C-alpha cells in the first residue's frame, strides 16, 4: 500500500475528529458568513506528484478556500428556493459516504432504507400507497424521469414501445402546461421531444395558474390524441398552484398523462390550512418533489413518485445484462431510475424524518410561511415597495415603487446592495413584465430575528438608493 494511504488508514480517528471540529466551527458561524459566495478566481493547483496526505489536505483546503465559503445553507439565503440541511440530515449524508453502499443492489439495507423513507414521505405528504417513489438527484431529474415514463405511456397509446423503438412515432407529441419550470423544458430537450413540443396555455388573469377553460378547449380540439399535461404545484415566482382538482376532472374525461411539478409546493400538505392547495393531486400519474429544498437535506436529492411502476421499469430497466440479473424478477431501484450505481441518497432524509417527524416538518413549513406572510405585509404597508402577488406560501414577490423605466436598474441595485451587505440574498425575476425581487423562505433556521434584521437592511438600502 502507498505510504500515505497507510498513514491515513492508521489515523482515521484523529483525522475525522479534525474534520468534525472544522465542520462544527463552520456550522457555528454559518449565519455570520456572507450569504452570497464572493466570486473566486484562483490560480489553479497542479496535480501533485506526491500527495500531501489527508491532514495536510484539510489544512490546504482551509487555507485556500476557507475564506471563500458562504452561508449558503444559513438562515438568510432567500434566493431561488434554497433549503438548508438539518443537523441529522448532515449526519445522514456524512454516513452515506462512510458506508458508501450502492443503493442499486437488491435485498440490501440501502434498498430497505430507500423504500422505508419513500413510505414515510408518502405519509408526510398524504399521498396514497398507489404511488411508488425513487430518489434521484434533484427536481430536474425527477421531472426528467416523470416525463420519460409519460413518454413510454404516450407511445403505448399509439401502439409503440418507445423504450425499444425510439421516438419516431412521437414526432408530433405535445406537452401542455401553463407556467412550467425551466427544468421541464430542459427535460423535453433531453428526452427527444424537443423544447418546441411545449404548448403554453394562458393563465388566469394576474395569475400563473392555468385557465381551466382554455385547457378544456385545447383538449377538445385534440380529442383522441394522447397528451401530457404538466401542472404546477408551486411556481417559483409567486408559488401559484394550478387547480389540480379541476385538472383531475378533465383527466377523467380526456385521459391525458398528468405530471405534477410539486418540487417545493408539495410541502403545503404538511400544514392543514394549506393542504387544499394540493387537493386532487392524487389523480396524477407522476409527481416531482425536491428534497434539497424544503425537506432541508443537503444537495443533491429529490423524489419521483409514480403510479406506473411497469412503465417505469420498461423505461429504465437494464435489459440483457446477465450480470445485473433479471429486471422483471429482482426489484432494484437502478431499474427504475436514470442512474445505475446510486448513492444512498435516501439516508439524509431518513435521518431528518426520524429526528423531527411529521410535527417537526409541519413546524418548519408553518414557520417559513408565517415569515413570508409577515414580510409580505411589511412590504405592502410601505410606500417604497409594491407587492406583485399575494403571498400564497413561502415566496414574496415584490418590486420597488419607482418609474417603470428605472425599475430594472433599481431592483438590480437593491439586490446588489443586499448581496454586498452579506446579510441576505434574494434573486431577481421578471413577473408579468415587471422587474422584480423574490424572497423564498424554505430554511429550518430562519427566525423572526432574521426577518427583522433583513427588513431593516432592505429599508436602509432602499433609502440609500433613492438618495442617489
Ligand atoms: C427547483 C425547482 C426545480 C428544479 O429543481 P432542481 O432540484 O434544481 O433540479 C423544478 N421545478 C420547480 C418548481 C422548482 O422549484
């Protein structure tokens, strides 16, 4: 054995203690770190001829990158929809690497853990048992997998096994949606439908939710033609929800495949007052839910739920590889997901779900929604700002009350000032043609103190803008 490998093997205990201390030091100051990572541009290191061993590598890392680490998973990252990582979730992730078991095998603890975690998640979200689920790397991959299964179904409606024969029969397939996430469009590109296969139908006035009458008219004109409908359960700008119960009724009449992107909106089911937003979703054929957002586990994890395990197997099975066994006989997750060898991605979720249970998640979600509503109220009551949509769940979408021609520059300047303050990060968007700012609350750490601190900062920075 190489001498450094031998040395590190003999010092596992001391070294991992140091890594633990380094981790704890980081986590204990996470909310004091700038939220947005400073741009970093280093001269690249060369591959060392002789390595430096584990301990010196940690020192080297800390010297080189230690000052450039941001509080990305801290309490005041309100950009995009960025979850944090609960303490047990971090432990689960660490242990995933320690065990380094392949979650592709049959009959093993990883398979059991994933199946058990999926069942707990079904309970958390109140999804019927008819849904099976798998872990994938993110909601993009969940949308990809859901739409891949949908593609298989679409082929079957036309008498073609797409997984065997390819896309030729689906050249004119249409995927209908209103406000799809960009990852749905990306998935269409990856799946061979092409980005242009999306048909974007109009929303209700002043909304991001689909106009059901428009959808029904579209379905009438396409009667008899197999279609995929992608519904949103939580849009990123304003967390708008398509009327899933109405879409479910149309599905029973027109028979399309219903995929629901509930990446973070699914968590509304954790709190009784918001559960109605998802009512009807059990009619879906496939559902995307992210884990590294509101479940607060580290990157990268999400789930694809579906009621069509056979179509899923037909899509993702490893066929004809004797050494991998018979996909029809031995249940393995690797025959149901894009990945073959698989990290035990369920373990961080398992730890966090066991640690906090349904009540813990209800508290996280409820707390985040309350904070979003409070920020919404503050913004609405202040003349420097304009709330662009009601706060439906965990995102506040607003703009500055300046002349239209100045809105873009002003919102950019405010966001930059807030980034530079290090106290908070939010992201820019354009909502119904208006340059805007979004603040998303999906982190377990965020408290009223954070909101108060940020609100002061927003007011000050905004006042400083108008002086200029
Ligand atoms: C974040 C998000 C995605 C993409 O998720 P990743 O985890 O970044 O792959 C898809 N849909 C919605 C609604 C999202 O919010």
